């Protein structure tokens, strides 16, 4: 069967990187059943031959108008599809879509008429914001990291930057590789417009990774692997904290002076 990935090595590499991350999510236990979503802006990989391809079916409404996405193309995980299946067959468990000129609808172009995730409007709204602000970020990831989600069941960690400071203090790499910390969004209905708007406000507040209370995380970065790495590092810090508590003590953590020194030496964002 022909695929749009044939003879397009850059596009193929980009989508198989999504498949690699999907495999990691499943292996870590962060992607139960069809849990989690990935959406990547692949517009830079699109050539004239791709632009000329007919749609596989009639246009679908996004449910909102996103003016900065005109002419953009995305790879999206399919609705009800499992990350473990996407890992072995990304084009059978995801789809390539193009946004139409009305900025309110899209077409599925390849490889099969796999309907994108039900959270597509939320993901596309974030990408619309990223383009509008001149961000280089191309990838959005939603997943369910166990220890980070567990921490959101304690109200104290939902206060602004309480979890950030704690996680930074567990191991130097956390601040080094997640220097913007962890934003917090109170519980809202999954896939809702309210949740998408709250996530965008948190990203606008300078966070790259946003925690959804009792649900999961939403991360953005230049690539899907970079988005995954940020979540992975933050969750490792949460594991260290929970491991110490399970051993019967409150971990001391790095001091404010030690973390400031780290920021100064490595030129991390303030």
C-alpha cells in the first residue's frame, strides 16, 4: 500500500519519531487504553505534490475559527486509537490533516480516513496560539504520568509554583531541563473549551508543561521528543519525592541558594 511517507524521508522521520514517543508512553504506563494525544505541526515537510492530493472524505468542522492555522498541516493521533498501536503503525492509527482556508474546518488527506482525536480542537487552539506568538514549538503532547497525576490529588501542590519548586529541588536535572517549571490548571471537563483556554493561559504565563488536576499533563516544545523529555524529567523528580516519602521521611531537597547557583551557572531562564 502506498503511503505519503514514501520518498519523503524528512516527513517519514518526523512521524516515526512520534511513533517512538508513543511507544515510550505505553512502556511507562502513561497511556492506558486510548489515553493521551499527540499533535504535530508538519507544515514544513509538505511539498507541492502533497498539497495537490485530494481529501479522503468531506471536510470536517473544527468547532472554532483558528485564523493562524490557514494552510497548516498536522499529524494527529486518531480517536479511540491506542499509543501502543500507534508505536508500530503511525499511519494506521493517526492521520494527516490540512486546515482549510476558512480556518474553521479540515480535511483528512492520508493515509486512511482515521478520525483525529476528539481533543483536536483543544490541540489546534494551542497551535494557533503558538503560531500567533511566534513560537518555534511544533509539537503538543497530552499524557498521564502516574506520579505527577498523583501529586495533584493534594491541594497544596495545586498552588502556583509549589510543585515546581519541589520538583526542581529533587535533582539538578529537573531545573536544568525544565527551567520554566510546571503550570497548574484546576480540574475541568476533558476536551472542553474551558480546559483548552485555561491551558493556553498557562502557556502564556511562560510554562511549557501544564498539569491538569487529576487528569494528566499537556506539554509543548519544538519537537515531540523534546516535549516528552520535559514530562519525563518532571515525573522522575516526582518519583524521587514519592520514593523518599515511602521510605518514611520528607526529602530535604536542594536549597534555594543551590538552585540559584544552578540557574546562574547554566544561564537558565529566571
